[in-house]
């Protein structure tokens, strides 16, 4: 119980880091700040800096909520497979909490730099790099996820076959890991105006191929 409580407190604190960062630079921000950017990293909607508090609070709730859910899936898992995944689920929970917190910090930092008319290190590429990196990290975990209804590439075919699940996730893990690395490299190298298109184009095969592969395995097993 003590370990669970400490984990919960730690994840709450990590989730609140973007709000703490915002509080530290609050007086440096003008009353009106960018709230949304288009595909070319140009702000297409402005808003009050107070609105950022609500946005970051929502991100904190999402990050902590997902982490809490992953750590307590065993209570609603109909297959009772969670305990096989418990250590891995904890790692994924922490990855999610940290990723969303870092994304929130980046949003605040990007806003501060924009209001000062300064480019950040990654400029508009930073958020895309962060999301691509989460693919790399989760790809490293995915190969070890046991069959369950909540985490992984769940299809009607691999939920009924452990062999199908294992092979599908073995392929998906490679696609996410190496695909994520490739997207990071392309985002950093290519001109900024096209990086968003490259990123979204890269997500399609990473998501689609494992589902098609799972179905083909199912058809082969039937034959």
C-alpha cells in the first residue's frame, strides 16, 4: 500500500510540472498568447493566458488519469491477464505521465519563446519529435505485452489467439520502434513546412500494418 501511495503522489507531482513552470514565468507572458498553431507552426488562434491554466490542467488530469488506470486495470480485466503485465503496465503508466508532462512543459516554453519573438531549439518540430519518441519508447515495451483488452494492438483475431497476439505485437513493436526513429530523423532533417505531413503519413503504416497482419494470420490459421 505504501508503494502504491508513493507512486500516486509522485505521478501527481510530475503531472503538475507544466503548471508549476507556467506559474514561474506567468509575469513574463502577455495577457494574450497563442493557443493553437496550424500545420506551418503559425498561431491561428489567440487567447488569454488564463486559458493555458485550463489546458494544462486538462493535460495533467489526462496524464495522471491514464497512469492511474493502467496501474489498476486488474480490477476491471475480464481475462485476468493483468498480473502477467503488471510490471510492464507500471512502466507504460510512467511513460505516459512523463510524456504528457514534458509535452505540457514544451507548450509553455514554446509560448514564452513565441511571445519574445525567439525560435526554440526545435521550433515547430518539437512537439512532433516528442510524439515520435513516444512511439520509440512504447515500441520497446510492446513486444512484452501479454494478451489483454486494454493495451496493445487489440484485434478480434489476436484476442482469441495467443500466437496471433505474439506475432502481431512482435511486428508492431518493430514498426513503432524503427518507424519512430525514422520519423524523428526525418522531422529534424526536412524543412519545417512538410514535417507535419511526413509525421502523419508515417503513423498510417505503423497503425495499419499490424491490423492487416493480424487478420492474415487469422486466415492462415483457419486454413
